[in-house]
C-alpha cells in the first residue's frame, strides 16, 4: 500500500484519518481482569480519539507549551499515551516516554539528560517521579494523569519559532549504550511519517489490506509500536491493539476478542505460544501475517503450520527509521534471513576497517539512504552526543553494530550482535550499564557482564565477579549483589546468572578480555558454583 499524501506532523496524519475514517477503530486496549485501567478493554475510534487529542492540545497550549518544549510521559500502555503524544505533537512539543520498569537512578538520568519541561505520570508512580524531580538540577513539574489539571504548570518560552514541521523533534527515545548510559535518539516528524509509509510499502507477505487491526505486544516507549507500527496504522485508517504486556496464556483470546488481522512478535513470542496447549481460540483467528524478529529457524515452519499464517522476519533499529524484511519469494523459513537492500535503504557488509567482506562472509552491517543523502529519514542524532553520532556515521554509512552475512543474491542473514549488548526477551541491555552498577558495590573488585544463551528469552545476563579481598563469595553475597542491581535498574537488567571468579583475563592495558573468561566449548551455566536468579527477575510496581 502506497501513501501519496505529504504530512508535516504526525498530528496532521491523525487529523486526516479522523476526517476520513471517523468511525473506524484507531486505538484498542485488550481486556485484563483486575488491571487498574480498562479491565474490560476499550477501543477508541478515530473520531473519539481526535476529540480527546484536541481537548488536550488546547490545555497544553493554554499553559504555554509550544514548539521545542519536551514532556515526559509515564503512561504505560494506556490509550491515553497517544492522546497526550499527538496533542503535544500538534504544538511542536517532543515527548520523552519513560519505561515503566525504570527505577530511580535510570529515571533521574533520563530526566536530567532530556531536560524535559514537564512529566505526566500515572498516580502509582508519582512519588517516584517527584523524588527524581527533587534531585534534578532543572525544575521538573510533575502532574498526575488521573487528575490532570485544567491549569498546567507554565513552562519557559518556547525554544523555537513558527509552526511545527517535518524537522521538528517528535521524541527522544533512549537506546542501550554500548559503553555506558543509554543514548537519546532524536526522532523527527519526517522520521515517523516516512517510517510508517515505508512499513506500508513493503508488499509481498507484508501486504496491508486496510483497515487492518494490528496486535502489537511491544511497549510504547519502543520505536516499533510507537513510531513504525502506530504511524502506519494512522496513515491507513487501521487500528493499533495493545496488551499491557505480553500474556502467552491470553494471546489467542485477545486476538479473537479484538478481531486482530495482523500481529507483531519478538523472538520470545513464538516459543511461548508454541508451548501453550492447543485451544479453540487459536483456530478462530483472522491473522493473515505476523512481523517481527528473532524467531528460531527450527520453530519458524512449525509455528506457521500450527497457526496458519507467515512469520515475516525483519531488521531495524531506533536509529534507522525503516526496516528490511524477508517478505518476498522465495521463502527462507529455516534461516535468519531478514531481507535485501532496497532503494532508500542501501546496505553493505564490512570488516573492522570498513572494507567489504564479500559474499557469504561475516561482517558488520552498514546502512544508509543513498550516497547523495546518506542520513535522509534516519534519526537526527544522539542528544548531547555529537561525537557518538559522527562515530556511528563514519564514512557516510551508519554502523549498526550487528554482524550479518550476505548471499550472492543479496539476501542478508543475521549472525550476532557485534555490540556489547545482551538481548533478553526483546530488550537490548548494555553490559556496560550493569557493570557500572555492580562496580559501585563495595564488595566488587572487578566485574564482567555478558550474554549467555537462554532457551526461553534468547539471552540472559551473566555477571562474573571478582570479590574484594575481605568480601565473601557465597550465596548470601551473590543474592546481595543481585538485589543491589534489582533495586537500582529495570528488573530485566539484573543478573539472571552470577558467578564468582578468582580473576578476569585482561590485556596489557587492563581491558577485560571477555572472550577468554570461558573456553570455547564451556557452558558457564553448568558451572557448579554459579548462582541462578532467573526466578527472581519479575516486574514490580
């Protein structure tokens, strides 16, 4: 499906949808008994959503919010996230979505770094954000979503003049940094609109037949659900359906109840659904394709045979704004194929010196729009980090950090992550961030954090600890270190596995050589002294 219309803002995209399809579903929340919002589920049409968006836009405008202001949103997976986001977008305000799993230190960093002018939060986390606000250098007014005031705190003068346009900042989304704190990706209206158009144009097994009803289990603070998928839905008059989080046991019930016609997945989704007992609902669905990344090749065909629709593997990043997809013939269900380069998304595979490695050899994936306009439709840069932005774009190509292989027919195959990143259930976790947290504990002399294979979650966090001379290296100490991380960072970042070691291999400059901690054929999970904390890694309020 090709969208020919041009839009300066995402707000304008939604306005056109509300005018053209006022009675079609726009944003749907699945039911979940006992949840503190819409336990029976809810759906807003484009017309209903537009009324709420415009009412909020008037409130923000009356308070003085305008072009260049930023507002942090802690609204979880509620439909109201989009009402506030689009109202602010219509004024030229950027949003800073907050991960609900973030703890104090993570939120403080994000609020400091983004310099948000206001935070809107659910009541249950207002105290947490107020504690952050009390420590932030710049004042941060915090308002509660459930009792949203008529008169909002007044910000300073709008940083930019004139109406919002394609280059106006829409959001700052935070990605896991490979060497420390997360990086804030600046994304514009053009980024959002083009990502949605690109998504709708893929064709083949990703052929959209609007109005689609897309069930997407990814969170709204991620680029996928909020930018790629949502904008595509708004451009085509389709409906975005969200769970509060992925519930395997309720998945097919939600699919049937919401009349979903398409779905997104992460690598963890297919095995969890395959492990569910056969149900009547799984044979009553209307899904005609699913799009995602990370399905294990051996599960790909079995999943499609059981549930009756294709899983289309794609590749993309917050920075890229577009995806590559294995959506055309021939099928490659037993590989990690994710598509071929396309005009507007050129790619090459290189070695450490940025030389092409040739076909069927492993190398880093580099992407760009074109030689003439390499950065077109990509992210605008890392907020307050021009050096990292230019490093990522060295040589006129964006360096993804992913190791891939390319066949002679141009097809790209995912191999591994070159970055020091752990991918757990779809979350990108920077090993350096966990290492910094553990290193701050008085009992830790050295630490190395890395990924280990996990049968359910793709990868899990392993922390190898050298204790201080006077510190114990027992179960009680391991639990204390787990709790130290668990209280300071999102639950999924805490070590699922923790192993005390006598020493860590280092280079002559004392850089830890993680590749030499274990032998090539050694599985650290089988070490008799390792501590398993995976059962303790659960979400908290």
